[in-house]
């Protein structure tokens, strides 16, 4: 039985290209004018009406992260996608049989994830609420944390770096695709204070549909000494 989307907002479905020619069929919100929070769940999670539809859009940086995860060496590491939105990167890792958990604070993220897994004939994928401003005790720690375009608000560098610090394993790698947001420098300082070293790689290759893209891969690494 097809997975149905609740009423209250409009959606569309389209093929999204991924590196290697392995497209994903993705259901997303029709546009950024959509809004539906009758029970106040998004408001309680700290999501404003203006930000409500952002989770349900296909953003350029998310496509770049999905491309990266198509070629990334997964191994046996536990991977967490933060602010996953439509979880393109998580689905790519999942399709490659990686150990991935998708996370977001939006109340409808899991609904769209289930629909998109079904559209692509993929089995269930681990999902957990990940609210950067709150404690998420069920989430645990991860060897690799990935995200895309997660620094678009001024308060995000401090909240996100603290969240990563709590959920990164002692030896951890953090990969962020950032479209040159102005909050990047503040985030770099916060991550450095938490013991993460940084290397950056510029990304200027166009998207698969030919649209220009400019951004960078922020790669943070930390290895804490084990206590005897």
C-alpha cells in the first residue's frame, strides 16, 4: 500500500540525481509557502512559521552531501545526519548498507522519510529526534556526523557545536557541506574550542542539473585520549 501524506499541505515528487547515476525519487513540499502546524508541534520544537517549510525542500548543499556519501568510505562506523530534512544523504548511505541514523527536530521529517524510503523501495532507516537546543538522551554517540547547510541562523554555531560535542565519539569526524554562510567562522571557533581540527575543501562543481554551486566541505576531526 503506498505511503500517504497527511492533508494540510501540498507536495510534489521528482527524481533527484546522485553521483554515479543512481537517482532518488523524492517527495518534497510543493514550495516554501507551505505551513501546517495544527497541534503546535513545530512551535513547541522551536520552529517558527517562516522556517516550517525549510525541512521539506531539496537544497543544493543537501545534494552535494548526498554525492559525497555516494563515494565516502563507510566501513563499520556509526553515522549520524544532523538537520537531515529530506535525508538525501542518509538514504544514500542506507542504500549502501551503511550504519546511518537520520535526525531532525521537525515533527514531519520522519513522515517524509518513510514515504521516500517506500518510493525508492528501501527498508526502514533509523530515525531519531535531534533538537540542537535540547538534551537528546536516546541519541547516543557516533563516529561520523554529517550535515548540509546547517548554519543559516545566528544562534546555530553555539547550539550545533554543543550538540556535536555531546554526540560525537572520542575519535570522531564531522563533515559539513556549507554554502559559504556567514556564521561559518563562529562555528569554526566553537568547534576548535571543543577540540576539533578543521580542513576545508572548496566546492565549485555545478549541480547535476547544471545550476552553479559555490560552497565548501568543512571537515572536522577530533581524537580524545582514552582515560586509563
